[in-house]
C-alpha cells in the first residue's frame, strides 16, 4: 500500500443516541469502499508505511498511506494485476482475502481472521460488485465529516482503572455511526499507556498527562488522559487577580495534585 487546552473534568452522563445514529448491518445491501473497506485495511495495518503503504508498496502491491488516496487504492485493488485481487463470482477466492487471511502465502502474515467481521465486510463488498461509489457516481454517498471521540479528556485516579474509548463518525448523509471497531487508537508514548487495539481499552502505566491518538480515515483526534502525580491534592490558594493563563495553570496543578510554587520577583522570572 502507498505511501491547547482540553477540559480537565468530564461530566459522566449516559450517552444519548443521535436521532440519525445507525448501526447498519454489514453483509446485506450496502458496503462502501471508502467508509467500510478502507477502515478495515487501516485497522489491520495493511496501509501503514511498514506494509503496503510504503512509497514503493510491498510485494508488488501498493496502497496509499492510511487510505489517504481512495481512488488510488481502488485502482490497485480492483484494476491492477488484471483484476485478480477481486473475484466477483466467488468473493472468498479473491486474492485480497486469501492473502490477508493467509490462506495463501503472505509476507505480512495473517492480518485478518477468515471468519471475522472485517473479512466478512471485504467479502460482502466484493460480492456486491466491488464498486467504489454507490448511487451517485460523481461522489461517495457517505462522506466523513467529523470524528467524535468519547471521552475526549478524562482524569484517572487509580492506575488499575481501565479507560474504554469510543469513536463515532458523522457523515454527510446525516448519519452517525459507532466506528470504534474500525478506529486505530495509539498511545503517543507507549511507555506511559498500553492500548488494546482490539478492545479499545487503555491501561495507564505511569502518572502524568498522556495522549492517545484516534485515527479513522482522514480524521485524527487526540484524547487526553490525566493521572494525578500525588494521591492527595495540596491546597491551592485561588488568586482573584490572576489572568486567564494563571487560572489555567492553577487548574492544571490542582488536577495533577502538584504543590504550587511561590511567587517570584520580575527579576527572577526574567
């Protein structure tokens, strides 16, 4: 494949389902290349720089990095190699699936389980015609507008606590879908956080301020996880004359349970 400031306190309320939120069953009427198939390839790591997303691809097969060029990916999968990568008459015998499930020798090893939802999604897309566009031939009928993550910021008091991450995609057709299974969650610093790619759960390995990156199609969203550096919060005196920056700093040290340093002179500050 080819190549601020975030709120510190999260109010925990039941998740309200948007009126247009759908969880469409994959396997029947509608499977789109750009919003259904590419996320599978990205989650499986097929279009990373270490695999087919490299500039020269791998094993004669190149995809765009992280699915950034869907048209290129479609041509590579459907039209190159004389169309051998997809078999519309027998989707299960498509080279794309045989390699990914390692039913046929594959240098990258097995990327998908043959009976998994991911493999079935690709199989259904091929069975339904392996098309790039559905309906309007001039543009995808479901275009990603925004990726919403929950929680966006959270304070964790106990290192034993697991944080469950969720991702919701907002599309141009008015639908909102839970795409947590197809979103790649990665720790900015793997030595601070352990992220289970399958369950989207995070284990905090040490105290401090940490970031998880959520990636779905062309959307990348940071998730902030804060763990106080001390078990108890030291007393922080509020300064009524403090400006916005100082109030923000006071909030940070209060959240992280840090003692506040004394006021210094202008000479020391400079």
